[in-house]
C-alpha cells in the first residue's frame, strides 16, 4: 500500500537504534543550554521574542559555534539585516572576538579580516530578493539551491513577518498561513536533513511589570497565531531581556525553551541565563534560571536583578572572560 510503513519494514532500523541507544541531537556547545535544547537536523526551531533585543545575534552565535566546532554551513534569509556588508562583519566580530571598527583598540587587522572573509564565504550564505517579493515559494527555492550547491546544514528565516503581504493576500487567517508555512518548513527540513529556524515576534498582548515597565517573559500565546507555533514546531524557544526597559544597559538575557517535541533527544524545557559582551559580540552562559533567580555552577541562587557578569562561558573562548556591566549589548 502507498505511504504505509509497518514495523516489520523497518525492523532492522529499530533494532539498530535499540543497540546503539538514542543519541542526543547536535550540541549548541553551551553545556547548560544543551540540557534544554539541541539543534537537530530535520526539525523546525522557532525562536520568539520582541524585536531589536538580540534574537538574531543569539541565533548567529549558535550557528557560528556550529561552523567553528562542527563545520556547519547556513543559509540566512534575513532582509531586515541588510546590507550584507555589515551582516558579514558582525559574523566576523563574533567569530574572532575582535572589533571590526578601526576606532577601537582591539580591532581586527586587515590581513586577518581578509582571511576571515574567506572563512565566512565558505560557511554563511545571505539570501536577498533584489527584485522578487519574498514568498514562501521564493524562500524555499533559494534554500533548496543552497542545500544542493553548498550542502548547508541549516536555513534561517528572520523574521517570519517579512511574509506579511503574502499572509494577508493569500490566506486572510493568520493561523492557517502559519500552519501552511510550518508544514512546508517541516517537509523541507526532512527532505534535505537540515535544521529550519524561523524567528517570530509577539503580538501586542505582552504583560509588563507595573512598577518598572519591563516586559514579562513571553508565553507562546503572546505570539500572533501562537497556538500554531507551539503545535507545529519541534522546538519553541523564547529570548527574553528582563530589564531592557528599566535598565537598557543591563545585558542579561534569558533563553527559555517551552517545547522540545522529543525530549529524549532534544532536551527538557527549561531556562538559562546569559550575558552579551559588546566588545566580543558574544554570548556568555552563566547558569540555570529559575523564576526570578539565577543558579550559578556552585549552586548559589542570585536574584536576577543582582546578577553580575562573572566567569561566563562562550564556546569560542579558550578561557572564561571577565565581563562588566558597562558592556551593554545593544
């Protein structure tokens, strides 16, 4: 019968998995974060959060980690990051930890910059529609070309909102459009064995702290068409800056996973605290986050509003670095 799979037809594969055991998905190279999310190919990962707080930079960090450590290649559809010149410079800044502006003392030298451009050229692709209006069909066609020609491991749509015109014209109902998009993304991820990342923004229903004005952490229902993002993604992650309104220079961010579809291989939902260091353009892992507290490696519980950046870990550093509160992220 067409499209029918029986246990007997895959008996050898089942026995092989039993003998080898289930393997966790590819690492993020952040030890604490790995407990709560992985980067599995053949899956759809949704990254959610308010605009202009650092989601794109965090995604770039994860994929630069994978490129440096595991030689991954990634295709980005990220028109809001235009022009590609500065986008590529940001990748080089994170990869090297050196400023890409000559006015700063710790800046990259020209010869090293030339080498890094060649390195990025082999691992990061920037998709930009010069003439075509972006549609799901257009994006998937460019991604497929990237897979076939460059053998990419991951594709990124950042943000989903750039498809708003097709959304309005073709479907009317946001839930149906999101469902269609995620179905297409999942089929693409499975067909080409890539990780498919999509960045989404919230609607206007985010709660605020009445005293400070700071945003509460997003709930998936705060996303436009929220139930669809949660239902049809494999991994759903929220990026949160708890003090962005009351203290914009505080670079603490929280990475919370709400959904890991197969927890045995993708991790168990949870929350990790990180700091962003503007000097190196890198995210440093600090510890587990629980409620309004950060739990350090030695078990110490510190209120989030008292956390100081100290001994953070970044996979691209040979040694931990001392951060300062003056290293505001954005």
